[in-house]
């Protein structure tokens, strides 16, 4: 019976090749898992790259996971960074994983890429492990044990090999089709497509190529792009763009009340009414018990009451936690901090309160939750609520005990994971702390509890996400997931977690986290550490974790210093919050804004903050991408007009280009002026000035003559450089990330065409026809700007570098289907016209590639060229 993807087993392998080894640390040692033997490892004899091990499977298999065993102690030679490649052939392997090992004794398992970009299973026979960095930077690399896991059922693998080879054959045909279109082999293109039934690209992309590259119909091209954007073809590109962050100090009228300075307070938000609630905290002298509401739409604070204890509510407190029940408009509050002098038997009780925001009344649910199977009195814990199931979850926090007991033991105790069911008023101890007396029982689930961590609830996945925190002096960076449906606790390893602190939020810092369940994104703000010895790392940083891609992204980092302005009532000189801890942050998922209030700047024991900030995260939208596409098209059309009819170009500049520029933006205005300067440039060839600009073309003179391309190559290159910098700047200003530049594009396949190929395969348009007038010159090139998909990469050796002109010198020898250009009597003017048309085609082709890079890859031509696989 054929296997399935669930039939995972250990795979046998041999050591096929290796870069080096030292002493008795042979490559064969990695086949045995012997963590107590320090010599049972492979060690390179140098840390100079490339160092590698190549493993060969007995037969092709689907390798889904790799396990690394370790020595029983930490070791400086452990791999801090490495990458893994795989393929059916030794010379043609693709990247399967890149990451790193923790420097501990715990074995680690990593998921390997085992599907092609189209989703088919990827059979491989060779695995290459490439060490990049050891935990001791000057030490050699070592690997203790490697285990490969996957499927090797012969019938299953044979079936997938057939599918894989079929996909590879289709990709090869597409590369040939692209090459034929690049070189103008129209008959060969049609014959190959008819014979194989393979399409180069989606029909919409073919039509776009025809309108832009072949006909030069910019108006129709613009209409097509507008339709593409409206139909969402560029949405995936927009989703991949990075967020741009913007902090704003939220000022309210001076004559209206607002909360005072504090830290250790709590913020929660009712997203349905856009109302934020703030309670309590420590103002530097005493705990507070005031309750405030903030109307986001009206930008107004309202004091609900100043002292809740006078209204049967909680006593003043800090370091408590609150959650909001949107179904019943209720606030739940648990926990608080007590200083040493207050930690007496009668004071240490875990009271649990409810506040009804409609009736504006407090209710004591329980005087001590520890007496009804709930948590003991804790602080610096986390709370989440599942509104649909009417269940509250409480995790972590330090348990407060009478002062004399803590002094006797010298150790802190931490609280586990609890749930509280609102309707039945019952507590359940789900996970005990790892040091709880019952944790050693095989029937009891445990967890390593902590403080200053983050915990978030995803109501669609019904999972709790726990990140970071601190336990004693240990700073934790693990990412835990608790599935509420299956009651399973797992540790997620981010795809880009190579144990480099640059790729994940730093541990030991006060974290404030929020979640957007619709976007599957977690946001984490890290700031000032509570630990004085770590105050040298004095930065704010805002991170995003994509639950879809399982990757961390740093949205921004700031070196903001704690200046005197941060503590003054007037803080308008600050453009973002200063580093702090004991602050709070909430997320308005409807308006997609974060709100931050107060905190402790850490410079003075009595100083607290009362600043109120709004953080907006924005990505380019459809309007931005449309404006950017229009700019690229109109810029190209304008440049073509300037070479033929400068007077018409003035009108075009004053209308079409003027309309697309934001003239209140100084950067865009500067780029607009640069475009205007093209009218006053002239091209020279062999010292002869051609009448192609306003400087050389008299007013009223006919401007129908075509200008030559070239002349001074250095001058032309500088013009190209300036032009592309202009495009990149404009892309940033229009809030769109520009695709790769013209200079970054590999023009080898374009250069392989002679100018005669471009000019004479079909009839040329009259010299005066530009812009939206259709021409009949065939396409010259559609040069890719990114790497080919993994299945295509295996079809031939990878060609490094993308900016060569390896075919340019052989242009004369390139086969061509074009007819002769005519006799020598055509004259230099004719040649210059041909050269200009050739240059115009190249630029249209490069523009086409920029535009299709904004589209889904599945709709477009292959990224690579057939020439990338031909070496002479």
C-alpha cells in the first residue's frame, strides 16, 4: 500500500561528502546519538567557509524533518547559524531551511521545506548541511547527531517523482517560450505552444505585454492595470510590504480632566464602542483606585470615580490585570502587588472583582480565589478572555507570600495556568507550575511559569499564545502555544529564528503585546528593562509576528533617549514615547491603532509618566499602488515623447504627469522638476548635436525626427542612474516598495538581440508616432529580476550574478528571424532611428517586468531566462 504524508519514519543515509574534519571527530560520528561522549561528533578543522556535510539517502524520499542531537552540556562549537539544502542531484540543490540551534543540551527538530512552490511534494536524495556560525565565533563547527525523518515508500515516491518531473518539464517549456518571445522568434513561439499546450503566462499578462511592449499603447495599459488592481491582483504584493509606523502624542484640551502620572496601571478597550478603560496604578507615592474612560472618537477622558473602595470596589492597587467582556459589557479584575510591609496573613488574599460599565457598579465575585480552586494572590501575571465560551484564562505571575516565608526560603513561587468559567463561577487548574509539588506526576501537565511575559487569545484558532518573560534571573524567549480544543501545549519555532537577537524581540524587557485575529498578526512592544544592569540597551522596538508565515519582523527600533522633556507636562518636542516600563498598551482592532499610556522612565524612583500616545501601522493600499503604476507608465511615455516632440512633451508634463504628482510633497516636487529637466538635455553622437531638446530645437520647428541613442556612454549611464534613483525615491514617497531597479536587472537576454532584430522583424511606425500610438515592433525581452522557483532551479546550474552582459559581445552572431535592414546607403540617420527604437523597446520591457513583479507569480512568466542555464 502506498504511503501518505503522515507515514513519517527515520531515514537511513550515508556520509557522501564533507569539507573537512579534525582529529578523530569524523563525519561518521553524527550517525550515532551519544550525548555523554564528547568525541562523538563531527568537527571541521576550520571555521572558514565553505564547510559542509553532504548526506546521501539510500533512495529518493520526501524528507520532512531533521533532528539535531547535542552534547549533554552547552558547547562553544554548537551551530548558532546553519542552512540546509536538498535535491535529487548533488549539483542542483535548493534551500530547505535556514536557522540555528540553541546552545543547550536539548535536541531540536526542524521542519524542512518538502513541497514545490506549486504545492507538490519534493523528492530529494541529497541533503547538505552548511554551518555558518558557531556559538563561539572563533571556534570550529561541530555537529553531534543528525536524524532525518520522512517518507520513502517506493510506490508513493515513484508517483511523486512523476508529478515532479512533469512540473519540471512544463517549467522548461515555459523558459523556452519566454526565450522565443524575448528574441522575436514568433513562429517558434507559436509552434512550441501549440505542440505542448503549455502557456507562458496568464492571458491577461500576455495582453499587457502586447499593449505595453509591442504596441506602446500606454492609455490601454493604464486601464488594464486599473482593472487588475480593482480585481485584487496586486493585493498579495501589498500584503508583503512592511508596515510603516507613526507615533503621535494624543493631546486633549487643557481644561478637561485626564489621568495623572502613574505606572503599573491597567488599560483595556471595548472595540465595539471604541472606549478605553484605565484603572489604578502607582503614582510614585501611593497606589491609586481611580477609574477612567476614554472616548476614542471624541478624544475625551472621563473620570468615572476617583476611589473605587468607596463604591464597594477594589482597594487601591498596581500590577493587577483586567479583561473586558464585550458580550455583557463587564470588566474583570484580578491580582495586585503588595510591598514587604503589607504582606501579612490578613492582607494576602486574591480578591476577584467585576465592574458593570452600563450600571457603573462594582461586585466582589470572590474574596480569595485560592479558596475556590483558583490562583493565589499574584502580580505581573496575564489574563485573557474567550467571550464566546465565557471563560477567562490566567497564567503566570509571582505568588505573593508573607514576607517571613519568602525570607526563609529565598525562592519565589510562580502561578500556573488557570481558567474561570463565568456562567458557573468555577475555577480549573489547567497547568501547574513546573516546580509545583504535583508536577512530577505523570498524570499532571506542567508549564514553566514566568512574569513580565505576554499572553494573547486568538478567538478564531482558540489558542493561547505565550511569549517571553522572566523567571528569577533567566530571560525567556520561548514561544508557547496552548490549544484549548485539544489541551495540548507546544513550543513554536519561528521560521526565521536563528537564535540571533536581531531577529526576535529581546528578552528581559517589559513586553506589551496585542493581537489582530483577522490578520493573524501579533504585535509586541519592548522597551526599558526593569533590571538596572540592562539599562544600557535603552531602546523602544516594535515587533510583528505573522502566525501565517511564523516569522518575526521588526517594524521599527529607536534610540530615543530619556530626555528631560519626557517628564514635563509639555511633551510636544518628543516624536515618540521615551523608553519605559510599567506602561500599558491596548489595540483598537477596528480602527487599527495602538494606544499607550504612562509608565516608569526608570531614572527616578518617584517619577511616573502621564503621556498618551497613538501608534498607527500603515501599509501601501490600492490607491498607492495605482498611483505608482501610473507614474511609471507616464514617466516612460513622457521620456519617449521628449525624444521625438519636445513641444508635445511640455503639454504632457503639464497635464498627465502633473496630475499624478503630490505638489505639496517636497520630494515628489523635486522628482517632478527632474523630469522637466529632460526637455533641456541634448544627445550627442560623435560630436554632432542632434535636435532632440528645447535647447537645440527652434520654436515652431518640426520635431518629427528621431534621436539616436548612445553617443557618450558615460553620459548615458549617468542619466540612467539618475532616472532610476528618481523611480526608487518616488516609490518610497508613494508608499510602495519599488521592485528591483533597471540596473539590477540582468539585461543579457535583451542585449543578445541586435538592433536590426528590434527594428525590422515587422514594419516600423512613422517617426512621429509615440505614446499611445500602436507600433508593430516585436518584443525584445522580459528580463526577470528574482530567483526562479525551486523546481525550475533544479533543471540547471544556478548562475550567480544578475548584471552581466555575457551575450552582448555576441550580438552579431545571435540567430534572428528578422529581414535585412537594407543596404549601406540607408545612412547614419536610419541607424540612429533604429538604435532609438531598440533602446525604447528595452525600456518598455524593463517596465513590463516591474509591473508583473507586482502580480501573483502564478500568473506571470518565469523569473529566470533559459540563458542562465547555458555556460560556454
